């Protein structure tokens, strides 16, 4: 069969298979066109999952009558800058779109109507396209002073085979919602609205540019809980700036679906963020938990290639290691700055576990409990015969027990020598510490502390485990990892380039002929190790994530296990001084709000929440 030149209609339909994969892809391309036009308000409507109808309306600069036909021609665009020598630069793209493929691709497989009024002009015009056939431009009405309205009907009607591979209307609608959310998170200064099948789905008002407005937009999209449990990121390195917000380790999810990366305002999907987040949170989360984060990378357009895929959903950094190192470093710095802070959802989950006590005529009191019902419907237990001894004896052992608040530490002697206490103006009331003053130990496992406005319940084993682990990390960083000698050649060419980084972790390697390396030393902390398996795991990590996470995670697992066995065990009775010392160490130790497995080490209940449990509020 001889080589033939395909007609433009067929070329556009082939291109549509890459650019317009599903209705959400069409929405993405049209929304990006609106953003490039300078829109401050974007309205989106979709019916039957976007297959029946899609409408994108904006208040951007609009299109003139002469520009409308050009907009439907392939590779016609206003977004590529021209070089000084008259060429067209693909390495300095600062707009969302630039390929000039979206509109003709959509028009080749659907029925499209574009209505627009250019800024500064009085008349509005409309252009219709049906299956690639373009109709003449004609006058039309337009509701606003300037902007554009793009209506897409019967998507993929010209390619019926594509319709067979579409998912359910619900799945396609959810994909459109997710796409609008991602665009809204990337552009907080733009107002978005989304209607699905005539029902209001999203209403996002424009926010002020900056961290405060961005966090408000993230809260509107991801939920108020994210706003309450997010830490600010803002770091810069060698011309690359990283900003955004990341969730506390105790505010995690069961999958990586809540991790977002934006590069120069463009939502992208990249394995870089997954590897970087995994490395940054390795010390704080179990393998089956994933952090929540919205990361914004800003750099010169020449340092990132956005022309990797027609859908522009992927990018390629000129220095991926620099970007990954910046993400990991910024996250670790922010997490360390969070100190002992734990997620607010921990308290909410604890409060939801409380149940109101039994009432008159409902669940009977415990068997064998003497007493009777009062006139107000409350159960009044009968004091035992030894009540006088019980109250009197305990009051002698713990002074102040019968007062409104009984302090276990009672006097400052829990923090000072046994001689008579002296008070001065600079003495800190234990209640003013972030984790308060220890009051009691329950079940020889949980320390109960009182703060100025609530109570704190600490899991003594989980808390001390984190303290020991953090101390071990500091000691390892100060003295280096002790090594043991081992000789084993193994093929792993990708590993040789990371020899210096691996040496810092105690793994000493060197090249050993083509395609092989020599493993001379391994970290002693790992004990007897399968060096060949370790090298293969590291090689896989380098290929997938660009970092040797396998070795780091193994060292972290060993340190975590050692910390677990070397910490205060549940079931050990602590003195008041020991409990308060544990609280003070937690306040001074980074990451003490969660154990080595990502579980919270303490729960704080505010007095207002406790009062709600008893109907006082």
C-alpha cells in the first residue's frame, strides 16, 4: 500500500485520541484556555458525565471575529513567544496551553459552538464546528462585556468506537469534579463554579493571592480539617521555589490520592512527588498510610519541559534531583517545626467514641452495685462502709484530693529538691506548659495531664518510643553509622552513581568492572544482611524515585524497633516526677506528636468539648 497524506479531518481525530481522552480532558483544555485569557471567573456546566453537553464560560479577554476561525485550526496559537531571531521557543512556555491542538481536536469529534466578545469591542460573534466542518462566523449575543463561551455537545459522536470505552456517567462526572478542583487549587485568585446535570456542585469564590488565600481555597476543596492540620512550606534553592501546605503525620490517608503537585501554576502528575513525600514522611508514617499535601513549584520556564505529552499532564525537570531534594528538605524542616503538634482529628475521633451514661429506665446499673435512683433520674451509688477510710486515707496520701482539682504533683517538689519550696515571679505553673501537668496514671499505660483549658491523655509507651527514636537519630547523625565489612560483587550500575550518598548511610560501594559494583561495607545496624537483595532494592528505588529509599527505610525500621524495645513499656507504674519529665521531653522533641508508626502519642480534649459531652454547652 503506498504512502498517502491523510486529510485534515482524520488528522484531527487522531490527535483527539491523545488530547481528549475523556470528557474531563476536554474540560481541562477549555479551562486552561480561559485561564490563559486572563479570566477571573470560570463557569463550568456538564450534563450526563460531559458526553451530552459541556459549557465553559469565562470573563477573559475574548476573541475577535478574525481570530475565531484561526482558533479552530491545528497548531494556531497566541501563546508561544517569538525569539529575537524570529523563531518559536518551546523552552520558554509561561502559559497553560501552547500546542494549538485542543479546540480543533474537540471540534473534530463533537459539535462545538464558540461565542465571544473581545475586550474593547462592542460586537460579539459566534463560530460553529460539527465533526470538523467549520461554519462561517456570524454575529451573536453575549451576556458580558468581554469573554468567551464554549459549548460542546455530543462529545465523540463522530467516533462511536470511543464511546464504547467511556466509563459510567457517574465516573465521568467525578473525573470532571476532580479536574476542576485541581485547577481551583492551582489558581486561588480565580472564582470557579461547577454544575452537573443542572445541580450546583462547586461554588468557589476568588481568594486573595498568597499563602492565606491559598490555604482558604485548599480548605474549601480538601475540607476544613486540612486547614486545621496543615503546615506551611516556603523554601527556595538555586532558583527553584517550593511553597504550599502539607498535613501533619497524624492527619494521613489510606492512599496517595490527596497529593497534589503544581508546577508554575500547572497541575501535573509526577512520580517525583510520591517518592519525595515518601522519603520525607518515612520516619512518621506506616507503609500503608499516605500524607496529604499540596505542593507548588515555581521555577524559570527554561528549567522544566512541559512539552512531554500532548495532554500536558507530565513535565520533565532539567535537574530532578534538585527539585526532589528541595521537596524533601522543605517537608522535613516544616515537620520539625511542628514540634509535638498532633492532628485535631485525633481529639474529634476520641470524643466520638464517648457514649452518654445510662439514664432512668434505660440500661440497668452494673450488677452488685448498691444504690438507688434519685428524684432527678440519676443513679446514686451507696458509699461502702469503708468510705470514711477511703476518703480520709487517700486524702492523707494525696493532699487536695477532695478539692476541685487534685494535683498528683501537688507541690513544686516534683521538679525541685526536697527542701522547702520557694516561689518567685518566674516560676512557671505546670498548667501553662503545652502538655500541662500530670495528674494521674491510668491502667499503668496512660498519663492524664491537666492544661489550662482542657486535659491531655498520653500513651506513655508510644511517646517514649518516639523520644528514644529521635535521640538515636541524633546520635547516628553525630557519630555516623557504624559499619561492618562485607565483600560481594553484584550488578547494579544505577547504584554506583549514588556512592557518596550511600556512604553517609553506612553502605560503602565501588565500581567493579562493567555493570557490577563491589559492596565493601554495610550498616552494622542491619546485622546480617542480604547485600545482593539490598542492592537490587536500592537500584529499583533509584529507577522509580531517584533516591535510595530502600536502605533509608531499612535503617529507620531497625531504629524504630530498637526504640520500641528500649522505651518505657505499657504496664510500668510511673511516679509524678517521671510523668512530668515525660511531658516536658515531649514538648522539647520534634515529631513527638506521633509514634514511629504514625499513630498519635497523645490526645488533647478541650474543656469546651468535655462540657458538651455533659450538656453544659
